[in-house]
């Protein structure tokens, strides 16, 4: 139900590397799950509104008042790589 | 001064007579709130990197966004100012993609239920206005910072999470100049609202353009490109011009325009030598699939009466309303009213001058002409007259003197030059420079007679009906009087002395 | 006092501390020793814990009187490892603490340990953890359930008096059932999610895992309430009361036809069905009326859930990219390589499966068929429950179709594992509260259990939104009448 090409496309969207011998098994597993999920295709749901929010309230807005920020050392404390005063990463291909 | 709001395509649209450019703008405005869109970090203005962050805007595990009430308030003000329809209920969506300046791996934005829909500003219809959060900043690291063969960048999250209003227009614009002029109107409007600093150099106002061409007279739309990275008004106009030219050349040569995102580089030149080259943003991935879905961590925004009332209460007079008022109350011409109102510093100065109590009082239209014309041109593009040496009261007095015929227009211009250079009072300058008009009386009549005598041929032609020949005679009088004579009075005397 | 300490429920321990019969420090030391012993048992223990405290906190004051609390790994605890059972958060020390935990420690609870879980709360067996599986104290060859398996096993084994877990599709209730203890998932929005490492935002809820219903009420009462840091949190309309009902006089109980035995896709084990039927009979004996109700969309709940939860998860887990914290693959040749290898190496197989599933369901061309549809199923299911609750006060089902299964038994087929949540998922989708209490033993699996008399079966009781007090009362009445020995598996 989901083929090799779709698996590779989805993996790219999700930024997941897949080795060659991982592709087939995951395609099979996902297909099996999708087969079960297809059950929801049986239902007639045309005039039903989707539940986009479980809590039936609105708002919960925050007043525009500053709160304390993290000290830089704390913000950077868990960084795998630090450059100068920031998080170091390989550059995106510009 | 270009004709702001021309709906008909003026000649010289840059695409030749065969093609009509169709331009829409996508503007991002950083809102001038105290804190970020979804967390309580204070907004940063050039602070040291990564000193304005918290678990939310760093995207730490377990953190949750909470929307800024003031940002919503500013969004409503923008919607009201643009005459948009305000959605009774709007929701936030997640826009999912990977980039180092996007800490959560998604941007919280709005998708198919935005805060505002529709509206107009000037001659351009608005498509929508919505709220979202800004990305962080990515800067290149080090001079030759290559590690394992790859270049490195550093991410600074200070800016990440800053509230943005995104304003999208309908493709109603037809020339680069029109786009530039309209963008100035938008900027003035937003500044008048007080919702943003709208400073392109600082990045609080950003503009991308969607550009396509279609055969002149057609009403279908051609393939459009998106042009980014134009961070000044000048570059926007240049960029749009360059892209229109690029598309024209392509289509004239039988090619097709490809839908893509383009980057404008003002520092280089195009193949034809025009300043600013267009290049394709090397897209390492295909068209983004943002996988939008409603943001489950935020509740829908419902607009109630109180929020609307608050938004209306904080709105000051908008440029279009001000222009209307100036026309109505002071009987200014439409062009004058618009010219002043769409550059609020001019209108502010004008109204201050009018209220300054000069005696004799200047007529409103005359004062408007002087503010928008002679004064502006002497001060230079974009200069605020309030910053000049010409006090509003002084200009008002000057215009009053002209209206009372105490001095001629020519003399007044000389006085204005002095005011611009040194400030001061017009009456005193007229006195010290001896610029008082020569009104009626013998002095002027004698000078006119002398001029007629010295220009007998011209005088003869005028007498026989060729009014145009009066030029040299007037010129002679003006030279003699150093411009102080009133032109109308001179003409009258010439006719009188010639017996016509 | 040590033998006695182990017998005390949390409520009883609080009473003892407040009566000065027991010192808070002594209480903490007792459990800390037991927890450390199990954690340091070099593979001989149950593997309930990912971290155990060095010592008791300084002053503990308040209604929870210093009673030690075990907390699921995914709750951020300042400067204490919080990895949500994943390698991708190896060594991660949050700079802040989750609101739910802060409220409890603020009320006097003492942080004892972090408990093991399925990675990112995705699983029904706690076999998906980067820390290895947790074992069920009733039978160490079997799973404790998941994803809050570490919390459930710790309470069942008497290694912690009570624990905090999270429930997205059944992750508190199912392990509670498989470990013979009490687990409650509150109404969605009742407890702040701030600081809970997210799995599925519209479904995740924190809740108690305890020895008895009274302890569950006590813990829940301290956690509920609006939090300014969580926009989806609500003010609970009434205080949570200690339960006291002895009978079920006048209570109308509904049993959904779609979730009964042979009809459901899940295939209930005979021992579970028998225990459930006995519980229904007991209910009638306590004065309740038991009727059938219909939840027409319940058979589609699991399918809808396995679209919605992975979709939200695929987005929530995008932040694990190696940029700001956690694991980063070494020697990345470029940014794309860094992203893809970090996430490949950092995430376990089940997490990767669900990220792929979720990404697919949200992707262009598939949104309407999957995510859009699943959200509509959710609407219908909520309507089904609302209609059912017009006819009955509470709904009863078995918590899980089977008892604790063997380690490795269901790992080969994802859907077989997912079926374990067949009865719990509908309540999660509808956002309504539900509790699981032990209601008996199943002898299906010969010679199992500490005394060879079987493995625990859970009874699930669900109610309308904000009906926690009525839920707890009914559960209490059942509990008193059932007399289940939840201490049977204590080590």
C-alpha cells in the first residue's frame, strides 16, 4: 500500500536516514498498519466537522509582559556544538 | 511625485506594449509588542546573541506556546485600518519544515482560518492578514570555518519568536514604481497605527513580490515567480523592474516562465548591464510540503466586542481618512490632500503651520502647495520639514505675505531659500533683503515704460494681439525689480500702457 | 517499622507523618533504599528506574507530607535527567520543571526517582525504551504494559508508594491493569502539560498510578487546575474529593456493545471476560443498574488514533534535530546528513515507524483521507459518548483485552501491540476521564503470578468530562467490595 518510492519521500520529509535494507521492512510494516487504518475510510463523514481542538474554549491569551529569560550559559549548556555565542551547525546549502 | 494609485497601466511599464505586468506583494511586519509572539521573552534589538531566550522560543522538550494578547490587538488594528473582514474565530496552524533557525521544526502561523480577510489600501485590494512567529538568525561562522569539509553557521535565537503580521495583497499592482509608492503608503499607515517601527533597514518591514506577465488586455494570469531579498524601497523597485525585464525577454524569445523563488542581488549586474541580478534560489529540496495542521497547543482566537472596541480606541487617524478630512474641511484638492496625508510628516507640518496663527493668514491650498512643492523640494526626498530650520509659523507667514501681495512669488522663493539655510522670520528677511513687492504706483509704471521702450518689437507684437511676445518685457521688468514685482500687476500695466 | 512502612498506602503514610509516628526522612530513606537496590541490581531488578535520587529534599511541607513520588521520565525535572526513554535525549538535563511535578513537590511530595517508559510514550509494553524493558513484578517474563510501565511496576512492586504517569491512548490505564494497581487518566485539559515531553498534544494527559483509589484522588487533587504556561489547561470546576461511596445505589452503568467480547476486533481473553462479567454482577449487587449502550464509532477509534497520534508526534518530534540539545550524529558531512543520521541513530524503531506514519498522513494529497477523516471520527465518537451518557452515568469496559503478555510476544506485529489499547483509546479521543482498577485475576496462563493464582485483570470506568469525583466514588465502592490484594507482587 505504501511503496518504496513513497517511503523514501516520507523519510526525506521527516529527515530520517534509511539504509537500503531498512526500506523494505518499513514499507511492509507501514503498509500493514495503513491497511488497518483504512477502516476509517468505510465511514460516511461528509457533513461532520473535524475536531481541530478538544477543549471547547477560545482565547487563553497572554498579557504582553516580559518574563525573565534564560542566561546564555544555560541556553547553550545542552548544545552539542557551540560557536562563539551561539549554536554551531553545518551551514544549510545556500 | 508619482501619481499614487493609478489603476490604469501607465505607459512605460517596462514590459513593452505587448505584455502587462501583474504584481502582488507579501509583506512581513514585525510588531512592536514588548514580548515575543508565544512566550514572555522581551524583544531583542541587537542584544548579544542568545540572551533573549526561554524554553519556549528555544523549542526545548516539553515547552508550550501561549499567544500574545497585544499581538492579536495589533493584528485587529491592522485589519480595521485596511477595512478587512475580521474573522470571528481564527486558529493557528503548524507549518512543518526543517531549518536550523526554526527550533521546533515547525513555525506557528495561520493557514486557512486567518485573523483578517479582504480589505483595501489605496488602489490595492488586500487578500489577507495573519499572525505568525519570526525565525531565528543564522550567521556564517568564522572566516574559513570549514570542519569535515562543511562550512559552519551559528544560530542566534534572540529574534526567534518575534511577532509578525503577514499582509498579502491581491495582484493589483502593474508597475515597479506603483509597488514602491503603495508600499510607502502601507508603511505610513502602519506607522500611524503605532503597531510597528516598519523600518526596512532594521528588518521590521520585509517585502517579497510575486510577479507575472500576461498579454496586454488579457485577464488570465501568467506563471508567477516570487522575488525575495529586497531590503529597501529602492531595491524593491529595481528588483521588480529587473524581473519584469527578465520575464519579458524570456517570453518574447518564445520561452516559458518557470514558477520559482528568485533572489535579487542588488550588488551585481544582470547580463544586460542593468543593476541588480536575479538568480534562482538553489533549492536543494523540491517544493515544500508544509503538512499544515491546526496547532493543538493553542486555542482558537475569538474576537469579542471588548477586543474590537479596544482596537478601535487606539487607532489614530489613518492617512486615507486624513486626506478625506483635509479635502472636506479645508477644500484642498484631492491631489494635495493625498500628497500631504500619505506622508504624515508633511501633513503634520502643514496642520501645524495652519494653526500657527500667522497674520496675514495663509490660504490653505496655497500653504499646501508650498509645503508639498517648494519646501519639500528644497529639503530633499524623505526629509521631515519639522527637522528643518523653517518654522511652521514662518512658512505660514511667508505664504500669507504672498497671498496679500506684499511680496511676489519669486521674492518669496528667495526668502524661503534664506529660511531653509538660516531660519528666521520672513518679514525680517524681506526687510533686510529689500524684497518687498513693488506694487502699483509710479515706480513700477516707470519701470514698465522703460521696458516697453527697450523692447519695441515685442511691444508692437503684443499690441497687435500676440500675447506670447510679452515674455521679454516681463523678464526685463523682473530683472530690474529683482523679482519683487508682482507678475499679474506687471502684465496689467503693460496692457494699460499699450492701450489694450 | 520497615515492614509496616511497606504496608502503608500514601494516604496512610501522610497520616502517620502528620501524627509524627513516622518521619518524612525515614520514609524517604526506606523507599530510596528499595529503589536503588532494584536499580543497581545489575539486570536482576525490574528496571523500573532511569534515575534515583541521592537523598531526600530539604524541607517537605504540605498536604503530601514528604511522601516519595516516582515520576515518569518524560516529565522535565530541573537538572535531573529527562529523556522520555530515548537515546536522542541522552544526557539531557532540563533547565526547568514540569508544572504537574512542581505542584506536587510544592504540596510536599518528594521526588524519589524517574521511571522507565516506552520511548516518547509510544508503546504498550515498555519494551521500546533505550534503557531496556521494565519487567512485570507479577511475572518477570512478562511486560508491565506501557508506556508508563516503569511507574506501574514500581508501585506494584512496592518500590515507590505512588507514581506519576501519562496517558495518550491508554498509557496509564493499561499498565495499571497489567500490574494490578490503580491508574487514572483525567479529563483532557485538567492537568497542565507544560514540561511534559510531548507525544500527541491533543491526547497527552498526566495522571496518578497508585495502590488504591484514595491515593489516586489525593494525587490528582494536587495536580489539577489552570496553568498560564499551558493554553489548553482548564480550571477544574470543583475540588477533587477523597472518595467515600460504599455502594452504587442509583448509579446507571453502561457497557458498550461494540466493546464486548466476541464483537470487538480485539478478541478478549476468556479470563479477562470472566473477571469483567463478575465485576458487572458485583455492581448490580452494590445497587447499580447495568445496561447496554452503543458507541457506534468505537470500532474505528483505534484506526483514528493511529492517524492522529503519530501525526501530532511527527511534528512534536521534529525539534529533535541535534541542533540545540541531545544526541547529534558525529562527523556529519553537511546539514542534511546531520539531521538524517541524528534522527536515524537517536530514535528507536517504533518511534521512527510512527514518525513516518504521521508524516505520511499529513502529507500533501493524504491529509483529507487520513488526518482530516480521523478528526471527523473523533467528532462522532465524542457525540457517541455524549449520547450514551444521557442514558447512563458511567461506562464500563475491561481495561485491556488481555493480561500481561510475554516479553517479545507482540513486538513482531505493530498492530497486535496496538490492539492492547482497544478499550482505552476511545476515551482518549473523546477527552473524557477514565480509571482502571484491578478487578480480579485471570488464570488463563497456567502457573503464572507470584502465587500461581493468575495475573491481574483491570476494570475500566469512564465518565463524562469533569466527572472525576463520581468516577472515583464508583471506583472506590468497587474496590472495597472486590478486596483485591494489590500488594501480592511487592518485592
